[in-house]
């Protein structure tokens, strides 16, 4: 059962977190393009699509910690320090996404649809920074999962 839970955990992480990190990273430049230039209709469609990807995959991404807890429980490592650190970092990444990135994307998308192009886009810079933090948190969790202290893989 442990191998099944671990496989589902890794697959869920790849299938859900990967698209969110890519789409969230692509959103700020697409937002800048949507605010400027002649290709605004195509850029607006791109921004809308990227936001939808972030929203949908963030919701489905709840499978990652669910299968992670199941895996940790079956391995008997729920009290390990590296796992506690990973849980805290995962919660922080989820908070950054749910409380900062997605609402800002939603506000900017609404503003684009209502007002049309604007000359200055400071939100794109903030979103780029928040996305960088989100990605760094997930990269740290990934490293902890691979080189965790007390690993039985011998690596």
C-alpha cells in the first residue's frame, strides 16, 4: 500500500503542481502584454486561460498532501522533522497561491475585462515576485522529499 500511496503522491504532484507553477509564472508577462500593445485580445485570452489553469489545478492539487499524509503514515514518518518542515512549507505555498496569487490574478483579469488596457502594471511585478516565492517553496519541498534526513534509499 505504501508504494501505491507514494506513486499517487508523486503523480499528483507532477500533474497538479507542475501546471500551476508554469501557468502562474507565465501570467505576469501575459498580463503585461494584455495591458499593452495591439495584440490585447489574444493576450486577454491567454491571461484568462492561465488564470483558469491556476485555479483548477490548485483545487485538484489538494490530492498532493492527502496522498502525502497517507504515504507518511504508512511509512511511519509522521513525526520526522523533515516532514514537518515540508508540511509547513507546503502550507505556506498553498497560502501564497490561495490568498495572494489567485486573488490578484482574478482582480487583474477583471480590471482588464472592465477597463481595457492600462499604461502601468505594478501588479504584474508583484505577481512575478509572489510566483517566484511560490515556486521556491515548492522547490524546497521537492528537495526535502528527495534528500530527506534518515532516508532509507542510501542516496
